């Protein structure tokens, strides 16, 4: 049986591929366990400075595998499964102090849509689509969808998406604010790789601080957020990359950031 997650790292970019193409990369406990481990591995590898997540075949991820989710033999309840396997993976993505590009190459449904939206920059192929499939089978959105969606698309759209479970084409998802850019399908992989490679050459420590500040902003008052920014700037302004960035500007050349 092939591995449910493929992991390769080169030139500062870790590429994580959801790999059950016959079932649109539907999530089994084995897949989400391996995915969480891959996220952790990318986070702790100092040579990795950007992460790219995509799906094998014609789908990104069809959410929980309904063969295993619906099985009466399953050992864990839904809540246990989410708490022990999905949450570390989603939180691992959000808390990783490195940028994550999710390249949505086909349908992203249910928890697969949550994984897509947990990326820092979401790209999509023209034929990709987004589907809050949960209510269609009598479930509620999980793996972060009720947190990500209102923030990305606003409350009215989040409610309609969750309640109606309509399949939203990539371009409409971009217009709603879920997706940064949409590319012709045949260009998506190269564009996503180029973007991840570009991010891997940027000031990684500042990126980590930017992610942390944006993560905190939803729950912070303006004074608290200003304080957090000042503290983050204290750290960023002491990095080698800041010194290099200023020198490069003054010398009218491109900076060579080392991620330190
Ligand atoms: O307890 C818990 O686990 C709680 C956690 C829940 C988290 C969740 O994510 S709940 C939501 C689960 N996902 C869904 O309900 C989506 C189900 N899939 C679909 O609605 C459709 O497949 C899609 C809209 C995603 C794509 O449609 P389409 O027409 O492009 O493809 P298809 O023909 O339906 O699917 C292709 C194959 O993948 C097909 O297999 P076959 O007939 O070729 O042998 C289909 O059965 C399989 N597949 C698709 N989604 C799943 C799946 N197999 C298992 N689980 C799936 N989720």
C-alpha cells in the first residue's frame, strides 16, 4: 500500500502531498497522523523555510474518509479523533513559524477544506472547488472551518457556506476571499512551487513573527496588538536578516536573507 502522505524537502521548501488519489485524498486516521507528523517535521527542520501542501491526482482532499468515519468498528469517537489527530495538524500549520502555501489542485471538501484554509497563502487551480460538505451528511464543520470561514469571507457568507454546503468554484472562492490567486490547472504546480521557493528566500524569523501577530490579532484589543507588534519588532530588528535587508537597500542590491 502506498504512503498516505509524501514528504520531500529541497532548497528550503518542504513539499507535503496528500496521497490517496483514488478517493480524492480522503482522510483516514493514518493519513491525518502522517500529515501531522509531516507538519511537525517541516516545522522542526531548520533547513526548511517554506512549506507547500497539495493533493495527488485530481482532488486536493475530500475530507474524512466516509468508509472509516462511518464504520461501527472505529475505535475513537469523532470528538476524540478530532482532538487527538486533526487539531495538532491544524494548529501545527497555524503555529508553524514558517509560511505554508496550500495549492488546491481539485476539490477541497469537509476537513479537506479546513486544511486548505489553514495555509497562509491559498492558491487554486481553475477547476478546483471548495465545499463545506459536513451538513450534507448531518455533521458540523470541523478542523477549524467555523473559525477560518467568518474571518476570511465574513459572517453572512460563512453561514451560507456551512448551511447550504454548495460547491464553490475556485474563482468564486477567490472573489469571496478564501483564495489568494487562481491559475490555469496546468500552471498551478509550477506557480505554487515558485511561490514557496520565493518565500523560502525571505526573512524567515520575521515571517514567524508576522504569523504569530496575525494569529493573535483576532482576539486582541488594539492596545494589546500594538504592544505585541512592538515586542515582535524588537526581535525582528535584532536579526541578521534585518541588517542584511537595510544594507541591501542602501547598496541598491537584492537582499540575501539567511532566515536568521
Ligand atoms: O468522525 C469523523 O470522521 C468526523 C470528521 C469529519 C470531517 C469531515 O471532513 S466530514 C465530510 C466528509 N466528506 C464528504 O462528505 C465529501 C464526500 N465526497 C463528495 O461529496 C464528493 O466525492 C466530492 C464533492 C468531494 C467530489 O465529487 P466528484 O464527483 O468529483 O468525485 P466522486 O466521484 O464523488 O469521488 C471520486 C471517488 O472518491 C469515489 O470513489 P469511486 O466511486 O471512484 O470508487 C468516491 O466514493 C470517493 N470519495 C470521495 N469522497 C470520499 C470518497 N471516499 C471516501 N470518503 C470520502 N470523503
